[in-house]
């Protein structure tokens, strides 16, 4: 049942310029006794009370008609206080400080405070002023961060829509994985096309080798590093260099424009340069001042495209390609000092330059198997080992190169010769291939 508006509601409607609605019509039985009012001039059918904070309403509603806290004037005062209180409080504190100093400068206040009491009072007042200023600053910072996040989301959405309109399959941004598809993809499984394993051996107490193997943009990437054991922090250096090289390669694919994949040679240049820069930054944080303080490592990086192997290295180790006919091509010449022991390097990566990296490329053929190894494996094995034992393990593991590399390193670590472990250094292997068991069996038969 619709009720008639009260006197306060009629005053409110007159203030906003609308006529009060008429009382509801009575039932048919009471139509003869109660007069029916005329039609409503207001466009609304129902009576709705809405607060309109307009200047006319502010002065039209008398304060004596309702309490002060229920009037629109009090709402305006509250809004003004919320808007201006954060900067009014510090001004009030500064004003009180100035008055306190003025009172102390005159003879009206003979009480003197000690230096400790003055310092405590000053710190308390400054803390109060900072506490009053922190909430608005936090709100401003949160709004700034939120606006930037929303802008990035809008940019990603716009780029995604543009890519869909152009018929592209590349996402606008992905955190990891294959970020930019290559037009010439490899028709292999990522689990069967790459593999990586590392073993500390039975002699060393810790592993100073590091490495990784991954696919990006339809290409296979293998990175191995061996920390220089004759200087401190060799294990840290190898891990830092591998992480920096991987990030540089992934970022290169992510930052490349659509339809223009980056050149693998440039990616390798960026990977080795980024590893050296990261080591230099780490040495700067540790306070290194000379070249003999350590943090040095070797580094090997290989990017395998559909038809080429592109590689870059500094230091020792080995890069071998096992062909389908059983031949083994060595792509790397270790940078060792002439006439010295095997563990003396002519070049290495670190905070200070020592030698120069070497870059090159080689042809890739079907059923190839590329091996990137540190000196713990490359200096102690003949090339025939890679075309015989390593390929057989890969064939038995059905193309799972990580399992094959791990099994081979375990066998080598347990190999005893003259009552001593022959492989007394850390060992790391990274494998790249087509990953097809049929091709591996053909390679084994040819060997």
C-alpha cells in the first residue's frame, strides 16, 4: 500500500523542484466517501527519496528540521575534512612547534628542558607528523601502481587483439617457454630433442659445473659451464653465468618483433656478454679489486636451428657432433695454455677480461646428435665413445636424452682404473638431436 508523503518529504521535494505524489487511490467501495486526487504532474510513478547534494538543497534544508549529523551540511563538512585533513595535521603540528619555541624564547615560561627531553619531544612530534602523512602517501602509491598495472593489461589486451586480427599465433607476452615461433619448426618432441645431466663424480666433494637445455622459438639451446677450480667461488661463477646466458637468450626471443626472429649469432653474443656483465656486477657487490680473486668459469652455448649449429664458447670443454654414418666432428678447440697442464686456461669468463670468446657454426644434418661437455668428460674420452656408448644409451632410453646423459655419467663416475676413479672431476653433458628412436637405431647400426 502506497503511503502519503510526510511534511519533511514534501519540503524535500519542493526543494529539488518536484511535486509530491498524490496519495494512493482507495478501493472501489470507498470511492464515494474519499475524493480522488488529480493526476500526477511528476514523471515518476513511485515516490523515491534520493539525496541531491546541491547548493540549493544545502541552504533549503533548515538545521532545525533535523539533527546536525543528519543534515547535508554535515556531510559536506565530513567530505571536506577527509580531503584536507592529511595536510592540515602537519601544518597544525608545525604551528604548535612554532608557538612552543616562541614561548620558550620569552620570559613567560621560565621552565627549561634538557637536551634529551627536547630531542624526545621533537622525535615524538616528527613521528606523529610522519604517521599522519603516511596514509595519503600509501594511497597515492597504490593508485600509481594500480594505474600502471591496468595500463599494461590494456596494452597486452590490445596487442593480443591485434595479433588475432592479423592471424598470428604468437601471444603478446609469456613468462617462459617458446615465446616466438619460428617459421621453420622442428617436427620433434621437446622431451626427446634435448637433454642435460651433471654429476659431481666420486672424488670431488661438491659440483662446480652448471648447465641447462631448453627449447625456445622452435630451436634447441644447450648451455654448460665449469667453474675454475683453481680460484675461489668457481661454483658460484658457473651458476651465475648459466642463468645470465639463459635469460639473455629468452629475452632476445621475447623482445624480437613479430615475424622477425632474432639471429642466433646475435643471441650468442648477447648471452656471453650478459654472463660477463652479471659476474662483474656480482664481484662489485662482493668488493673485488683484482683479477686474481676468483669468480671465474668457462662457458659453452649452442643454438641448434633446423639446418645449422651455432655455438660460442670461452675456456675449455668440448662440442661434438655425431653424424648418421658414425663419424664425429669436433667443433671446438679448447682454449688451454700451451705447454702447461690441462687445467691451465688461456681464456675464461669472469669479472675481469681473460682471453676472448670464439663463435662459429656448422651444418646440421638429419639424425645428428650434438654433445656439449665440460672438461671432466671431453678431456678423458675419445670421439669414438660418443658415437658408440652415448648413442646406444640414447636408443635404449627411447630418445630421452636426459636419462641417457644421466646414465652415461653414472657409469663414468663409477669407472675404476688401477684402484682409482678415472673420472675425478665434475662432469656435465648436454645433448641435442632429432629425438627419433628410429634415427638413433640407424646411427647405432652405421657405427
